C-alpha cells in the first residue's frame, strides 16, 4: 500500500500515489503494532530487508503493519520499496522528495501509523526485528511506556567499529552530564513506544536528524513516562564505518546543546507541553 500526503500530491513534498499501488486496504485488520522504518539510499537491500521483516512479524501472532518512509532517496530505493509494497499488503509506503533527516522520517511514519504500539527500526537490520518480541514482553511485564535497546546493557551482544564505540561512549557521557537521564544508551534505532507517548511528545520536538532520539526520550522522561532498557544483539553492516562520522558528531553535539537550552534555559518544552495537556497518568500497556 502506498500513501501520499494527506492533502494530495502537493502536500509537504509527498509524491503522488500511482495507479495500482493502493492495494489490500479493505482486507487489512486494524494493526496492533506499527513498525516504522526510515529509509535513505538503501538500494536493492531495502527490498530484501522489508521482506524479511514482514516474514518475521507474521510469526508474532498480532496484526501489524510496516510503515516504510523513503526520506528523499537519490538512488533506486523508491523502486524497491514500491516492489515490496506491491507484494506485501502489510507494508505502508510513505515517500517525499527532499531528504529531511531520520527524525523527520520517523515523525512522518508515525502520522500514518494505526497501531497502539509503535516501534522504530533502522532499515539496515543491524538490530533484527525478531528481537521485538523481547521489547513487547518487557512492556507488558514491567508496565513500561517506552522500551529501548541499549548497547551497554550487560546482556547485549554488539559488533561495531571502534570509531562508533568511541563516538557512542562520548555522546553517552555528554547526555548523562547535561540531562541526568538514567539511561545507558539513547541512540540505537530499535525502540518501542505506546502510541500515546508519541502523540504527546512529537508535537514538541525540534530536531529532525540524529539527535531526534535524545530529544524524544528527554521529553518522555520529563513527562513521567516509564522508560526501560533491554539487551540487544547488534551486528554492524554499513560500509566504511557507517553514516555517522566526526562531521555528523559535531552536528549531533550542537543539536544536543540546543535540546539542553530549550529544556533548562528557556523552558520551551514545558510551555509547549502545557498547550498539549497535563502530565502523563500511568496506564496499562496494550499488547
């Protein structure tokens, strides 16, 4: 199934729906779980990864959808997502022309998500979707509102380059110093949310790229949502050390200082939150 902008072809740069792409809507059961997958210049690999993700989620025994967001790719990513969407009715396809960042892609994906549970997953499958079962069990068993994977959890098994380890360690130290978050790792792309968390927090967020995860978790923590970390297995598979280098680290550092400024200095999030509603009242998870 393919989706364009809610207001038609001109809405926010969304590409028009093409004849024959919008299929399977009548047969779909309302999803319990929505898996959001941002994609940028993934090439033919995205087709294989989406197929594998759908096959794994079908074993979970709950209605689901995979919302894949083409974040203005310059290669043939769109073609391969299109192919997967034609073959798998569980795939919801969102696309736009301008590359706007991972955070923006996730936000757009949530706009179309129908499930009570919303998961984020990177398109490269560094963290395999089979691990989502553990996240759902943790949410149900411990009353968590947000479950995130942590590379630093004692039970985690990780394989990624020394450069990434160094950057991750430095960023974690910065986050703890500035925000006092009782989390060991905010950056892995694999996360599970109750949808109510995203509905409350996303309207307040400013960051559109890599520090999006941090801004989201900082706000969820401030509003009293329960965040739990679980172990993950991570197998790095990006070429040339991945997409985050020292140049991107500088941008993340500046965005992080911006989050601190908005949180502690001008109380921006507090003001925005007052327009949305009061503090969170704990509810039982729906799984």
